[in-house]
C-alpha cells in the first residue's frame, strides 16, 4: 500500500507540472496582450513598455517560466486584469462556494448512481421508473435542465429557491465558508435547511449525468459479480438477496464505479461554469464567466490550475480507495 501511495503521489506531481507547462504556454501564445489589457485601451506605448518590464514579460521565455513556477509555489497567481486584485485573493473569495456545490453534487451523484446501479442489478420494484427518470434527466442539456427546474420547482411549485447560496440576510461567513457547515456550527438549523434548499437544484443539474455513468458501470459490475461461484455459495446458505448483494458482491464490484466517479469529476467541473451562471451561484464558474469576455488570462490560468489540481487529487484519492476496497490492486 505504501508503494502504491508513493507512485500515485509521484504521478500527481508530474501531471501538475505538465499542467503548469500547458497553462503557461497557452497564456504566452495568446494574441491578447495582457499588459495592454491591464492598463487599458488608452495606455501609451511608454506606459505599456514600462509595465511589461515591471511584470517581466520582456525577459527570455525560460526565465519567465522559472519565475512563474516560483510564484506558483509561493501562492502567487498573478494579478487579475478585470478585478485588479491578486487572483489568489479572488479564488479565496469564490472557491468555497464552488467547493461546497461540487462536494454536494459529488455526494448526490454517488448516491443516485449507487441507487441506480443496485436497484437495476437486483431488479428491485420501482427500478425501471427510477432508471427512466434519471436517464431522462441526464439526456437533457444542463442549461435546459436548470431552466426547467427553476420553472417547475421555483416558479410553479414554490418548493426550492432559484438563485444564490442562502436567503439569510446575514449568512455566517466562517470558519469554513461552507454555509451548510457554518450554520450548523452556529446552531442555526433554519439556515442549514435553507442552504441545503439552495444546493438541491444546481447540485442535481450537475450530478445527473455523472450519476447515470456511475450507475451503469456499477450495475454491469454487480451483474458480473452476482454470477460468480462464491455468490452462488452464499445464496445456497440461505442468505437473503440483499445480504448477498451488500456483504459479498458490493465490495468486489465497487472498483469500476469508483474509477468512473473519478473520471466524472472533470465533467462536473465543466458543468459548474454553466450552472453557476444560471443560478447566480457566486463561485469559480461565475468568476470564469466574467473573466473570459475580458481576456483575463491570469484569472483563467489560476482557475485552470486550481480545478486541474482538484481533479488530480480526487483521482489520486479514488486510486487509493480502490486499493482499500480491493487489496489486489496494491500488489
């Protein structure tokens, strides 16, 4: 297990270094002049040249790359061309909202995918209807699913809110910056339920497609496992089907579903940009949507690195969880 952990951590470092190279290269070959964008359209050539020298853009490309990596290690992601603040400062403000939504969506995708895989593999009652509903939701584009959800659950039924993270006038802002956690820490049950209500619609829009992928892989793995000799032996002992499924089949079937869940994280990050804009969610997706029209490449690069690091970390954790579930992987 220790060897597997070291190999995965080493691979994670290499992937992150490659990602830094790609982001740095794309930023440098972009036709947009970051110095001109930072100073404005009316800046003089002398001012642009002075600022370029100050930022180090007139130095050799290798020197710029070394300086870029050194700044990254110090937590310096350059200055946003739009907000005129350090990108790291902006991300600290926007990241908690996205992290809360992404974690909620990931848990929701895992739960829905698990239910879909188990119920369809075991052919429980109602499995067909649940499969039809999840497949129907996953087949719709996320923006259309979000609009339909707002029209149905907010405008017509008045069950769920449509925008924002909370309806509280003074929502707690610490210590975790996750409103669901902070409201519980402050003993505000009403605030907690309100925050969960705001998470449901955007979280469901992000989670449906990954849930179907996870459910399909889990179902296929479970069906294969349920045909093995040791499962037949468990049935011959008179154990109930539910016991056989959970105690004997699930652990040996969970590996492929975990792998699919790790792969779906990237798709979830992509969906965050669209969903946060529709629901007015004050996270990285909304920050990205505002940065792209202004060609704010330092902000876009910072977001790409943060989301890429998150994706790599999640997949590393998935590899470790697979080894825990099936010790043969570590060998």
